[in-house]
C-alpha cells in the first residue's frame, strides 16, 4: 500500500498541505488565547480588591488565605514591604459582600502554621463596601509576636531580679522582693482555710452582684436621673447650699444657747417620763374614757368637716356685718327649732342622737323609735295646719320658712334726723358767725337730742 501524496491539491491528501497545517495551528493558538482572556475577565468580574497596610507581615505570603469567620473567601495577591509597614493586596471571591467598616486582622492558628488574614466583621446588613477597598494601619491589626513576649518577660525578670527591685543593700538584708515573699508566706501560714473562705465569700458576692445586675443598672440609671435633676436645678441647689451654710453659721453662733436648751430639755423629758410612769394607769383610763368622745367625733366627721369649711366664711361675714358707723350688727339670728317647738321636744327623746356612742342611749332611742316618729309627725301636723298662721314674728328678726319679716328691726329703718342738726350729707362746716352776748334767758340749746330718748 502506498502513502498518499500530501502535496496534491486533489484527493485525500489535499487537506494536509503545509498551508492548512499552519492555519490550523494558528487557529488553535488564537482560540486558547481568547479562552484564557475570557476566563480571566469573567473570573475577575464581581471580585473585591483589598489593599491593606500592616505594621508587619510575618507568615503572610502570596497565596495565603483570606477568611471570614474561618471560611476561606479569597487569596493574598502580593506582599510588598514599604519602609516600616507592609502593603498586602488581596482578592475576595465573587458573591462575597463586605460591610463598610471592614477591618483586616492577621491570625495565628498555631505556633508553626502559616497565618491567614481574617476580615471582620461579617456583613449582616447596612451599608456595603465598594469593590476596591483601601485599609490603613489604623484599620488593621497584627498579633503579638513570641519574641516580644520573651522580651517583656526578660524585662520583668531583670526589674525584679538581683540587679533590680530585689537588689540587696550593703547591710546584708534581703531584697525587697524576697522580703515580700517571706512576709507573705509568714502571714499566710496557718490561714489557708480562712483564705479559702474569703475567696469563696468573694465568689458569692460576685455571684450576687451578677444576679442583681438588673437592679444595679436600675440604681445607676436612677442615680443618673437624680444627678441630671440636680444639674438642671443647679441655681436652686446652690441657693439651698447657701441657706444651709447660713443656717449652720447661725447654729454655730448660738451653740451655747442651743446646748443649754438641749440640757434643759433633757431634764424636762426626764420629768415627763417620770410623770408618765407614775400615772400610767390614770392615763390609760383617761384614754379609754376618751373613746366615746373620739367615736362621736368620728361619727360626726362629715358635720365637723362642714363646720370647719363654713366657719371661716361665717367669721368673715360676722366681721363684715358690723356697721362701725351705726354701731350695730347687720345680721339676723335664725333658730329653726323655735319655729317647731313640738318637734324639738320630740327630738329631745332621741337620746341616741344626743349621746352618740352611748349604747344605753342608743338602745333607749331604738325602743322609743315608734313613739318619737309619731310625736314628730303629730308636731308637724299641728305646726303646718294649726299654728303656722298664728306664729308671731320673733322680735330679733327671724326669717324662717314662709314667715316673712314684717316688723321693723333696729338698724334697717331710716330714722328722723333733727332739722337743727341736718342730714349727714349737709354736715358741712358753716362760716363762723358773730357771737352775741350770751344770756341764760335768750340762749337756745343746740345739743342734739338722742333718737327715741325720753
């Protein structure tokens, strides 16, 4: 069998010419380049680029993980030293949302393992960060290195060592740290149980504070409210303090008199105590005897309240009723019982009302209740039907029910002034007249005559 001739332009070998092979290879190369470019473009779309500046970057390399809550969400692209700081560029995968206040922290999972960068906090809502984030040194954190811990421990040891605080003086005494340890050991010797109880009680006190933290917070809140009220009333508080200072100064100036008064008061209180001790039985009996009186006052509470309410107005009216010009009282006395004498006599039989709190008087009133009721009804019939038209008007000006005032009352009817004296409106000083010789036979008396005089 003979091989096909690839140089022929017809037949089976026409597709394997050098020109076709070169074109095929170029097409494959172009396809790979385009596919790579498309992959790079689509893979970078939607990602977040972060440029963070750290104080140092130990154990962080290109390709180190970028995590959120321990889950890998990206990689470190580059680590570039910049003087005293290190710039780290990171890329976060598509679909990962970061908060606006995102921070970058270097985390050491173990002593020998590689470190990774933790983004915190995780997004839970609110403003979102952009797709290009820049974090300065104040927005990043790095862990404490083991070398720094060793250095700090060494400095502490040197400070407390024989060349530091525990340095002996020239007298052969121990250093301060050694004396502290020795003194502490001597004080704690034999007190282990008490120390344990103290620690246990401290734990209980701490637990009590923890259980009562709500009340403690409320107390602090109320204290804050009180302080705020003092701040708002600063002027009044200052005035009160000034007044208290003046009062204290006054008491300081009168301390001798105050001490003397308190001394005398102590003797007086002693006498009172002795009097109470000597007369305790009589005082007890007196208090027991006051029980009916207090019960009567309690029963008449409403009436007493009404009296205390009306009494000031009554006194004011009584003062206003006095006519200083005429020297009379412009008032009328009203005694309703005088208009119903029969009813008043019937009510005298009701001893329960006259002696409130007395059980015998109450029992007597209950026994005579039908008789008292019939007596009051009979008195009302007699007063309304028989005596009402015949009752005269009392001479001191009573106005009760339908008995109107008919007779004149002193001070309510104008009098007849003496023509020689004139009315009060015409009492003007007259010009002085020439005096004529007076004689007992021709002089007319101008002395005013009393009204209604004899």
